[in-house]
């Protein structure tokens, strides 16, 4: 699970500008703005070869080198090892190691080293004490508690895949059992269980990993059952097709006919009103909360279910959300309200920015409220606040890219859910 927040993204953004490879990358980028991703990937591979040789201590150079390997589908163990070991070296401890192992397992290389790396990282996570909270926890305390639990999920999934590929079946079974226990326990405790967001990238993992293990052990009927649970869920990302193809091959190997396949793989429709039709867009899980905004500040949110977006003009990675927030504001105004929250000190500059962009959504400048709820303020957050002034849902990471309508449709969908739940 990717938990990138502005406290991480913004420093990286600033570091990049002081990185010796930054100017070289900017020049390269300006000359390679093309939709031909194959040629762009090859050009990046060639340029990054020079960058990492010239600036071996540049995080940006190694990050672009890694991107070039992805874009060219490179399977060289030596190249991947050099890239990821340098990114581990140049990153804070326990931040990139699991991602390096994911790279290796994805490409089926360095599996023993990936397994050792993941085992070490998970052991480190297990040794960390759970975050302590005060008798009156802040919103940040609640978020940190959930994220602390969730950080193991991705590494455990990667470890189970590595163990299956290494034919360490008993170990894989134990890891998958641990994943299932987390999904049935903390995931249900902390996260909203709407299938639209909870199943595709989380709930489905248990079935996918179980299917892969069963297939590796030669238990084809079991693998077929597990895969079917994935491909017939209407929230599954069917545009990728991979698991559908694998399931169909197993079906045919077990003697299934085309007529039988049509019935076996039938997908029920999504419930009415569920956002759909956005290939490549992941609707990520929301934290499920019942966090009361202090009474002195709650009046602004009472009466209507509200979406709150926390941003700052100083945090460039989150400007891209604002045009979608404006679109949502126009669609939601009859039934809900949209408020953005900021800590800007220069209100005149903020007003000029809003006018220049043509934005007319509400901007609430409330530094005391932010400091009260979020001692370590993290811009980029979205809250769904019910009409009583309680934060019901929260999400920091949003993966909509340029699909603004997807964000709008999902936001309206969640606003409606929360509004109906309080009636």
C-alpha cells in the first residue's frame, strides 16, 4: 500500500531541484514529450546510463534509471540489483527496501535476495511498538494507528509471491494465512469495507495468492475456485485481463467447455450508482472514522454532508486536485458542500490565486483547527464529514491521475453513502 504524503513528497520535490541531475533531467524531459512510450523508454534508458555514471549519489538519477527499466521491460538481474541497491543506499532506512524486493519478485529475478530482504523488513516492522495515543487522540493519531497496521500488507504479499516462486510452499501458506488474518482483522477495523475500494487491491490479494500457490502445487481445481472469486467480482479491474486469461486456461485444462465458461465467469452488475468505466483508475480504501470535530469548529460543517480537501499553495504535488475539486463543487452544491481547508498566511495572495484559476469553491483558512486535529499537518487529505460534524471517512492518497470525472463520481458516491447512513 502506497502511503505517500506531502511531508514526504514535498521534501523530495525540493531535493530534486538541488540534485545535480535535475537540470539534465529537465532538459531531457523537454525534448521527449511524446506519446510513443516505447521510444521514450529507450531514450530514458540511454540517458539514465549516463546520469548514474556521472552522478552516482543522485537519487533522481537512480529513480529515472529505475523508471527506464520498467518502461523497457528490462529483466537484467545485474541492472535491477544496481538500481535498487543504490536507491536503498540513498533512501532513509526502511523506506525503499520492500519496494526493491517487489521489483525483483515482479520480474522473477534475485528471488532469494528478495525473500531475505522482505523477511528482514517485516521483522523490523513487527518489532516496532504500536503508536501510543493520548486519552483524547488527535485525528493524526487515528490515521497513524491505521497506517502502522497497514504497512505490512504490501511486503507480506510480495513475500508470499516470492515463496511460491521458490517452491517454499509451507512458508507461502503461512504468509498467506497472515495476510488473511490482517484482512479479517485490522483491515476491517480501520478501513471502510465498500467493495469498490476494498476488494480490487486488498481483498482480492488473498484469493490471487491462494490461487497462485494452488496452481504451483498442482491443485488446479482449487486454483480455479480462487481465481473465480476474483474475476467474478464486479469491482475487479477487468481491463487488465491477466487473471481472466489464467482462469480460462485452467478451465479448459480441466475439460470445461465454452458454454460452461460463459456461465462460470458471469459477472453480476455493480450496485446502482456505483462509479464505473474508468480503466486504470484505482479507487483506494478510505479510513473509517467517527472523529468529532471540536464543537467550536464544527458549526461550519453541520447541516450538510461535506467533502473537505486540505491543501496549501506551497505544496505543488496537490495543485492538480484543485480543478477536480472545482468540478465537484459545481456538481455537489445542491445536495452537499465542498470546502477546502488551508493554512495559508497570505490571504491576498490566496485570493489572487483563486481568481486567476477561476475557482469559486469555499476556502477555509484555519491554522488553529489544523494544528488541533493534525499536529503534523499533511496536505492532500480528503475528509467526508457528516451533517453532525463528525469525520466519517479519510484518505490521504488519491490515484486519479487526470481522470477528474472518476474523482467527482466517487466523491459524490461516498458523500451520498455518508449522508444516508446518518438519517
